[in-house]
């Protein structure tokens, strides 16, 4: 490890990387070495052969993808494959978030049967769809499931299942927990599809006269989805995002280029933060506010004019989405505030709040904001186009929302999700009793909460805030879940100046100039923050401790190194 500078060495050690070989692997991902053989995944051979047979017989294929920023890039990857092998008898189907909801649905399958579909390939869904898959198979449609969600005890009887979380297969072909399974369990949905395309081209690329390595251009979509879906950026996922970011920075997709241009982002310097805070919300706005096909079309079109129109449309509906969420949050805060003294009203252990007029597609965002504000499990509901009460829930970690909903299952007609987030449908006559029922269940399921510890990677002084330090930190990128940006502690800083800034003078963000005894002044920023957002009140002239990450801004073509505030105390 001596070949690395002290700063980088300490940051690697914080990530559990203490040997030089480990460090080499981490800092220098290698495409051949770090991406596993796709045929290690159960049913990969079966899936590739079935797709080949469908193509040879010119059967109609449906790509059935989830409506979020994992399923949609996954659909683009499979769409790219069919384009490069010049196969035309296929359609992309993405269910409507508001009317159809998540997953395979029987009504759509009936349509596919009527239009002569013979093969259905799911993306980012299907692993729990036993009834729907059974119906499709009975009706003569083979189903290949590609998914990454946790399987239930009984798997759907699909033609093939590609899911790294599903057990391996013994030599006689039977699934078994003890059998060797795929090495990277935490692929996202589009990551699984990328492995399918990689496997298909490995097996049949020469037959279709496709250049070796053609799938590498699809890493932009696999990388985008891996960052958007919040899976750990370690192992194979690190390699997918590392090379995915390289491809994204020079991706020829007109829709991506137009969208970045609309947001004043220089494609050559695209960052993970740009993806997370700017690109993903606009792609997700399609399903929340309109039709998810608009996001698919943006990422897959070759038409410059259509790309420009779609980039404008997604940006516009994303602004509308922000306004709707702000409006709902105003309603929420009014309900929770005692008007005479401005105090917060008493709350139950679990917050349940809703309104029949609230748009279903934005309720997950609203639930997240309420949870952040009040640090309680939150269930937010509205009514869909079919007059059903549907909603989203979030937990700060004090309880698993899946355990909570399971314990209160008689209140729900359906529910799903994972520990900290989920979705649900409630019987209309049960909604008024839901808060009490969930709060009673919460008391038996509550987990002890850890104290909010202040953690950081290293202590620095302001003299280290320079490009040399940034270049060392940057070697650890791409950053995300499982490989967070390093957080540094700067002690005993003086607040020199506080300034509010924001779009059209909104003042929703903070800029603070800090100094210490001997070093030059340094700028730090915090988005969507006010003077009371931190553990200590912000007053010019006061001495404070600062936790921050490094942030290289290229806004408006001006390069500026600054700090991004995590906490002030």
C-alpha cells in the first residue's frame, strides 16, 4: 500500500481495503476480470437459446419492463440488442404506474395473447408473479423473467428465471440452495438484462455478425440504472458503474445528450450526483406524471427532433411534479401544525395521511419528505383512476414496513416492498382505521434506535481543500451506496459569511464561507437547507465544527472546488 499517498491509503483502509492487490482491483476496474461469466447465472443458457429460437422463427416478443429508472434503461438495453441483430418483431410494454401498478398484470397478458405473442421477457419484475406467469404459459406464451428482487418460497413456473438472488442448479438441473449461484447477488434489474445481452452475444454474436464487445456501448444504461436503483457499488456493480460512467460521458444517444443540454450539464464531465439529482428524477417523472414510454423513447430514439421534444417534455413535467409535491407538503404541514401557536400536533407511532385527490405517482416522494421531517414510519394514500385507495410507505429504520404491513395484513388488499419502503392498496372501508391498526402493530415490532453518531473518514484542515486532494479522492469514484463520498471533519471553523441562493431568487439553498486560524477562506454549500437545518444555529462570527464532502462544480462552465455540507455542530 506504500505506493499510494497517505490520504488515499487511509480512505482505502476505511473501506476495508488494506492489501495492495485489493487496492489495485478497487482503483483500477478491469472489464474482463471484474465482470463475471453470464453463464454462471441459473437459466442463462435456456434463456439465450429460447430467444434465439424466437428470432429464428420470427415469433412476436414482448419486452415487459418496470416503469422506473431501472426497468426503463433495462428495456433500452434489450431494445439495443434487437436493433443490432436487426430483429423487428417485438414491442416494448411498460405498465402505467397510476392505473396498472407495478408488475405483470392479467389484462396485459390477455392483450398479448390476442396479438399473437409467443415470448415475454420481463425486466426488473416478475419474480413473485406466479399467477400471471402461469396464465401466460397456459395461453402459449413462454416467459423469461429477468429480475433482482427477493424471490418468495414458490417461484413462478416460467420458462427461465434470471435472478442473482435465486439459488443455483444442481447437475441434474434441479434448483437447490447448496448449488453454486451467481457471484454478484446485488445486481440491479438492468444489470441482470445486461448479463443476458452479454451472454446472448457471447453465444450467438458471431452468427449475427455482431462485433465482439458491442454490448459495452450498452453500459451507459446499465450504469445509469445501477446508480439510480441504489444497489451497493462494490464487486461487479463497481465495474458496471465505472465503465458505465465512461460510456455515459460519450454516449451518442440523442435523447441523453438533449436532456443533459437542457440541464446545462457538460456531458464530458457528467458525475454520479448529476445522475442522482438531475437525470433520474426527470426519467422517473414520466411514470409519475404521464406515460413511462416517454422516458423509454427519450433514451432509445435516434431522431434528434423527437429527442429535443422529449427532453423538453420530461423537464416540464418534472417541474410540475415538484409543484405538486410542494403543494401536498403544504397541506401535510398545515394538518400537523396547531394554528394558534405553531406547535406540531400530537402524532401516533405511525403516520397515516392521504387525500383522494393526491396523485398516486408522487406519494413515495411525499412519504419520504414526511419521514425525514418527523422521523416516524409514514403511510401516504390517494385514489387511482379505478377509485382504489393506493399509497406508498417509508420507514426511518425504527421498523420494517414489510413486517408492519404483514402484521396488519387484514387492512390491506395487497402490499409489497422491502424493509424501508413499500407500496400498498387498502380496502376502502379500512382506511379510517389504518393509523390505529399500524400504530398498535408498531409497538410490538419497534426496533431500538441507535444514537445518531457523528461519523467521518478523516480530519482535515482547510489548507487541504485543493485540487491535489480532490484528485486523490476522485480515484475512489464512482460514489454511491456501499462506496459513499468520503466525509471529512473540519474543526473549530469560523463562519465568515452566510448567503442564501436559489433559482429565481428562491433562497432555498445555503452558501457559507468558512475560515480557520491560518488558512484561506473556503466556500461550502448545502442544497434545500435553511439556518435551522443543522445541529447548531448558524450565526456569522460563531465557531463550529463542519462535516463535509468535496464537490467540484462546473456550473455555467466555471470550474470551482468547494465543500458540500453534511452537518454543522
